[in-house]
């Protein structure tokens, strides 16, 4: 496989926010005492009047952003995914989603690849929490460039957006100039034997898995579902009509995640054998990101195994 | 507007409140009646607004947020009487398909509403955000927000109070509907609020204390708050009010927080409130 420079998706967010801020003077940003972790420092430095340090007060931050949005601004709120969602679910529900305000919830350090901080910070339920809210768009980009471009797209889109990214450095394989289309699945490679739908950090793992499978004579189709909601149903059904079996891969709880969304589409339209690579109803723990991906069966070999299993079920 | 004229509007608003909650046999009359004088003076005397052409972004006008959304009958009546939407729409309150949902919402497109409220403790933060937006826009108008005293129990209120004091949000006027009652009983019993004046002052706010059911005091306090804007501090009107004000059997008790009157009680209540602007 081609090698790519490794970069963190959160830095892609920081770069995208700066670019969006330069393009649109209405873009503003709030951060709850995690400016360094969210890579929002460049925006804060270039636009000090449009950056709001809220202190460790996520509820206040979320609703201030809603108040700013209804006044015609495009606010981003920045904190860890655990505090961006679960801690402020009611604030998001009432003042962002139900009130349909143009707030962009930027959530870093999602999933087990947060690493050593452990389960208190490794939220694995956030996609489910956010996708259940009417009016909410849920985006999970896969690498630095895609996170940067997704941030720019989120700023241009009118409506609530949940943007999920992470801490570790992962291969940066999407082109820097690739425009991000919200709601449009991204074909990574075509194949005929199985479809792998992946999101976030696990897209790269799925690419590695597809390479291994190819050596074993299995041609996997790999599709990056960077937008969990609205889901690109047409792309899902088109691929499945060809391959007749599915594996999903995500750094999230099985309940409420990408696999859950795909399963709904399949059950209602075209039931085919399916396997899910996801966390199975347990909390995370401390460890290095690589150790944790192995421990929770979210690694490349797990995707390979899932593909073999699902093909046997065809 | 003259004090007597404001009192006449308030009397009609109180009639509307009773008729709305009686009509659908649900809603929150007690707090609505208690806060009527405050928000009547705000909308009919103090705020610079343009009801005929409602703007969501509030640019070039004062803005108001209702944090304690359950007193929606008062809010809806005042918005309708001020010209935001037809008065006869008050008859649809809490009925299927209405724009006048149990708690205020933007989802149905009702003019005058800028954000949903009902889940408590969130409105002050929204108002701080809107006030900061006015600063960015160099818009000299003010942002007002009404809060209940029961919702002062919510931690988020104090996140927002700390932020507004620390960041000197001086185009913001909070109004605390201090009726000292909440659903389960007196605030002293449910959750003693302590010295509210001292608490807000400790967070860096300027506090103006008043009788929130004395129209002259309300008008004076609101004018004082406008004069005090731009001086480096957020301001709080600590408004002592009486839940159920205007209807004798609804005063002095928390029992009418969320209970509608029956036919006989409604007739009794309406007999105590002069019809000044014509019932809807």
C-alpha cells in the first residue's frame, strides 16, 4: 500500500476552522478550556474578537452558541466528544436541534483512540445520541484533509451539525483539495464480493483489510460513510445489490452507530448478511490507541475476519 | 406609555391567561399572572422593537428571551396584544397543530419567538450569546431575559452568571421573577436560595431590586437598567412578585403553578379582572 503522512484529524479541524473564518466573517468559535487540544489556537489568534473562551462550562457554551446563531452568526463549539454530547444533551436538544439553530458542534477525542485517559473521556455513544435528534446532521470524517474539508462544508451548510473527530495521528490519504459533500458517500474502491462501510479512523483500517483480502482473492468494495445522517441510502443499496453482503466498521458502540443505521436500511429494503465491527456494549479503558483498537476488536484483522464470516453467510 | 395604560394592558393579559388555560384545561396560570406586569412594561413601554416585521436575528432592535418557558400564556398574550400575531390565535393554545405550543418554540414559526424554552436554566446563556452578537454587530440595543426563581436551582444559571460578569456583558438585563415559590412548594423549603442579591453581586452583576407587581416601579427599574447599560456590568432586576397576582384565590400559594381553573373558578377569576382591550 502507498504510504501517507500521519496527521491528527483534530488538526484538520483547526485548519478548516481557520479557513472557514477567513472566508466568512460570520464564523465564530467557542471553546471550553481545550483550545490546545482542539487546535483552535490559530483561529483565536487571528480572530480574537470572534473567539470566546467559556471556561469549563459546556452547557453555557452550547446555549451561548445558539444565541449567537439566531443572531446570524455561524458558531462552532469545541470540546471533547464526551462533553460535547452527553454532558449537554438537553441543551443541544432544546436550543440547537429543536430550535434548528446553525450551531456546529465540534467534538474531538472521540472513541477509544483517545487512549490513556480511559472510559470517562472515551465516548462511544455520541453518534447515536446525535443522530437521534431531528434536524441534526452527523459527520465523521476519516483523516486530516477530510476533517478540514468537512469543517469548511459544515460552515457553509445552514443547520445544526455534529462533527466528530479524534486525537491520534492517522494516515492522511484523501486529497487536500477534495470538496466535502455532506450526505454523499465516498467510494474508496470498487469490488464485487462484499461491501465494507466504514467511518472515521476505521476507514484506513478497512483499506488495510481490503488489501489483505485482495491477496486472498476477495474483492471488497469499500465505501466511506463520512455522513452518518443524512445517510446516502442510494449508495448503500446500489453497492449491496452488487455484493450481496456487508461489513460495517466504526469506532463506536454497536448500538446507535453506523452499523445500526446501515442495518435499518438493509432490513427495510434489501436484507443481506451483515457483520458489524464495533464496540459491543462495554465501556473503554486506559491503554494506547493501538492496544485499545486491538482489545476492542476494531483493528484490521477484525475487519478481515468479519468479511470472511459474512461471505460464508451469503 | 402611561402607567394607567400599562395597567389596562396587564389586566387584559391576565384575562387572556385565565381564558387560555381554562380553555384547554392545562398550562401554568400562577407564574404567568405574577410576571405579567414585568413583561407588559417591557414590551409596551421599554423595548425598542418592530412587531410588524419580526426579525429572527433581532438586528437593530431590543431582544427578549423567556427562560422559564412554562409561563407561556403570559408571553403569548403579550406578543399577540403587541401585534406579533393575531389575538384570536390565543384560542389555539396547547391544541393539536397550534403555533402556541405548551412551551414556546421556533418549530412552528410563531413570530416573536426566537428559541425554544421549557427545559429550565438555559435562557440566560442564550441571552448572553445574543448580547455578544450585538456587540460584534455594533448594535447598541439591549437583550433582556426573564428567569424564574425555581430555575436558579440549575447549575447552568451560574455558569452563565459567572461568564456574563467575567466578560462584562453590559448590554444584558436579566429579570428574576422572584415569587419565592416552585412546583413542590416555597423555595425556602424546596431549595433555599439564600441571598440572591449578594449572589449576583458576587458574580459581578449590578442588582436593582423592585416590586415586580408595582407598574411604576417596574417602569422605573427598566429605564434605570437602560441607563446603566454599557458600564461594564451585566444587570439584574431582582423583581419581588406574587404568584397568581390579580386573582385572589391564586395568590399566596404554589398550588396554581400548573393547574387550570374549572368553570366556576375561571368565572370567579375573570370577575376580578377588567376586560380592557376586548377578549379574544
